[in-house]
C-alpha cells in the first residue's frame, strides 16, 4: 500500500516508539527524529542533537516499516546533514513547504538526574491523641534501624518517587492514613501529578528502596552469602566450576584462582616502568600500578587490567595511569576488562594474583633495583586467612597501631619480629609466615613474639608501650542488596539513569552504556558502538557513587567491560547469558552501514515530486491538531483519534514498536512474518532453537500459532497477551513450554 502521507516523530532510547504528528515543519525540533512517510519514499530526518543510538534505533524502525508495510519496495532516505542531502530536502519541501525560522529544542523530558536522587527524607507518620503528626526523622544518610515494625513511614526520594513503608505490627488505621498522606504529600510538596507512590510491607522491600539505606541486612541473605565466603576461604577453587557457573564467579568476584600470567607496570615520569617479577605484589601507597592478568576461559584468551591507585598518588600520576591503560587497551585491540581499584578496596581476585603476598609500603619508590629503601623501623599489619583475602599494609610504627585480633611484623635494623595477637587464628599465622619473607629475607633475623611476652627491645622500637585495641575483628559485613541495571545518559551535564527491571542480556544494546550495580563493585558495560564514551563512563560510575543516597564509598571498584569481552564476574549476574549473541551479523550491522544502504540521493527527484503533488490525502483537520491515519493503514473506532500499530522484530533482532498512542501500556512487538503459514503447537512447544522449523524466531515461538490455537493454549488472544508486561509474558511462556 503506497497511498499514504504522514509524519512520525520517533522517540525513545531503549524502547522506540513513533507517534504521528501534524504534517508541518512546526512539528520538528532539534532533539528528536522524524520520518516523512510518502508510501514509495520514506525520509528519516535526524535532529542535530539526537544521539547515534537514537538514530540507529530509529533507522531500524524505518526499515521495519519498509519490510512490513511496503514489502521492502519503498526507498529510504536519511537526512543527516541538510546541506548534503539537497535532493531529499527538495522532496520534503515539496510536501511541507519552505521552512520559516529556526528549529526549537524539544520540551525537556521527565528524566531525573542522580543529583536529584541523592536527596532523601524519611518521615514518621503517627497519631497523637486526635491529631495526625508527620515528623521528619532523617535525611541522607539513612540506616535500617530507623524503621520500627510498629510504625509507618513515608520516604521521599528526591521527589522522583514516594515510598510508604508499613511495619508488620502497625495497625490498619495507620496503614490507611500513611497511604492517603502520601498522596497529599505530593500535592503539598508541589511535585508533578505523575510522581509514583510505592507501598512496601516490612520484609518485602524492593531493591530500589533498600539501596536508599547505608546498610540493609537480611538474616537469610546474610547466612547464604557467609556460606559463600566460607566456601571461598576453605575450599580450593575449581577453575572449571567458575567458568561453567558464572553466577558463582559473580558472587565470589573471582574469574579464576589467580594462577594465570601476571605483568606489572609502575607509573613513573608519566610512563609505565616494568616491575621485576620478583617484586610483584610489592606496591607503594605513593605510586600507581597497572596489573595485566591473562587467563584462558573455554579455550579463549581473556584479559583483566587492574588500575591500582595508591592513597598518596598525585593527580598527575592518576591521569598518567588512565592514559597508559588506554595505550595498553589499544595494543590489545580493546579486549581488556579494566578494573579501577583504590588502595584498601581490592577485590578477592586481585589478592589471588599475588598468592597472598601483597604488601603495600608507605611512600613511593623506584622499581629499578631493590623494592624498598631501607628504614630504621617499620611496622606491617597482616590481615587475611588465605590467598583470596590476605594483604599486608605498612602502618605507623607505634604501639597504638597493634590489635590483639591480628598479626603484625615489626622490622628493625637488627631483627624482624613476628607478633601474634591473642585473638589470631592458625590460618592467619600461616599467611604471616609466608609474607614475612617479603619483608625480611634473612631467616636468622626473624623472631616470633606472642602477645604479652614481648622483649624490651620490641617496645623500644615502637617508642614505648601504649594502649591498643584488644577486641576481636567483626566478620565481614555481607550486604543484602540485589544487583540493579541502569541505562546511562547525560542531561545538562548530569548523569541520568533509567532502571531496567527484570533485566536480561537482551537489554544490552551496542549503542548503550549500562551500569550494573553489584554493590561491592560497579560494572560499566560499553556497547561496541559506544566505546568512545569510555572516559565518560568511568566519570559516570564515580558520579553514581558520589550521589548515591546510601553514601557509597568512593573507593568501590569500578569495572569497565566492553561488549564481547564480558568476564564471568559480570555475566553471572544475568539469569542466562549467550556468549555467541554478539557474533550474529545482524546485530553487528553498524548505523553507518545502514545509512549507506539507504537512499541518500534520490536520482529521480522530479518523478517523485510529480507523484507527491498528484497524490492527495486529507490533511490534518482544521478543528483538530491530531488527525487519523489512512483507513487502509489501520482500522479502528471512528471516535478514537489516537491509535496503535504493531511492528515486531525480524528473527533474532531487537524489538521495536510504532504507535500513535500516548498510553504507557503499549504492546510489545510481535515476530516477523512466517514463510509457510501457521505452525502447530507440537512443532513449537518445548522445542530447542535448533529443532524449530526454518525461519521461526526462537525468542517468540508462540506468535507462529494460529489465532484459535493461541487462544486455546494461552487462554487469551494475541492482542491481550502482547499488551501484558514483558516479564508476565516470559512467565507464561515458561509455564507453557514456549520460552
């Protein structure tokens, strides 16, 4: 069908939709993308401020329209630069007339940046006599102990969302009042009417709510994770198991057991100086280091590059660290997973690389000869019980630095004392005996000292006796937070995050920068078309930590992951992961290739303009801003001016929809056309992808059923099914054998 003339505004970053607007230059703006659909010719006009990802997704939608509505016969043109696309602009002006004046910027979206989200306020709601009291309890930072099970609370998250928390022992009247007050709270604060209110019962809090608190513990979650830590501490890691079970690698934060190849460079004079393998693991607080780890996974060579930053390093050295990391990444053709590590916050795998013999010295040094300059007296704090959690840090050489629960090495000019606190374990002692050889190589110069039996020279070297802590170290705090995935963008120089709930690998697109918050570390995933945003991505990760309502540590490791080079510590947070997904040719087709395949210069402009002038469809009614599509394009109630059209992905492609509805409950897209008509349920149910008939999209097998058989199997029509939330669709498909 070619007898159509319409203008569509294409919007959306992750889920693209197209809305029909007035056929006029007045509808255009600098930020959005517009499609002038003339039946035989489809011209996509890209706003000068639209991003490459928006352009690519819009073009995918345009090609989908071409395939489904024009049987692939319409010509597609892309206006990237009006001056260079004069032929296409001539056609547009034939339809729209001459454009008068300049374009305006689009109306700002409702996106809320991280700076706004950093503001949190907790209010206690209760009745005193006959009066209702709303009392502000706290602002950032919030702690879980502020919530009592007998009470109800309102939590204002920067005006972007209002939470109502109801304790399990609060009465029904308080629950009713708290919800009604939340509604009035929005009006009293002057928040937009679309501000969401989420009601949470104690014990069923959402991940987004829990992350607003500095700590959140759940006994069941805590015991599960402590079990994982004990497993890491007590059992020798099975590398094969880590590689075949990425979810285990993600929770343990280990890509393997640390037995791969290690190369270390120290940043000196803004360049990288190789470190002698004999000195690997000996780091200085005043320096920065690059540690390249190479290992094999499933027969493929993988790389992890740690960017270790000492507390005393200068800004120039930190800048040089990042610059040298980029040089190495170029040498390895972008295959390096970059982990930004701050001294004192190293992940378990970093310790494993040095087999429990990591020592951090104070100051800085030249790595040309002996690792450290001689000093009269130095004190080292040994922590850890095995290769995956052991570190030795130089501390001030005074008695107050000691602790009864740990082990310390006191290195003097004549002897090295190994001091065992009363509370240390046998595993701690074993690790101390291994690391002492790094501090003092001479076996005869070592002396073991038990707490309470120190010789006079020991205290003299520390400047005399002094009180020190004798309490047992608390077990490692294991957080009950769940991982969360966000799509990153920038608005007015501030980070804007859009959360993806029930996330999967399908939510990662090559034009995206995605942030996965695993709490103990932050992953920034770069799609292959977004690699230029690498430096910006790291800055986004830092801004995310800085503005997080829970007051996150700025030293939390930031891991930069590029598409196609994902380590198991990243993929393990996803329910399923297909390592071959990125090799599909359709997914790797770049935006530039799509543009080059489109009509950039129309040779027969005169012929087309004649057809355009001869073609007559009713324009927008004078008494209404919104008209209707041609009857042939869509049939629906005559009194409904906003209608929704369905478009779906090609087999294996990403879903894209087109609608003329402003409703948020838009249909999910359906698969492409079938080659040989409908298929029976026996051919589709519980069938692996390789066993399906040719041309069937394994991700949406249910669509190939006839309408009657679909209703018989699912108990509803296809239209009803695709109007459901995506996660509900997936749930039903799993139950009925169509997943």
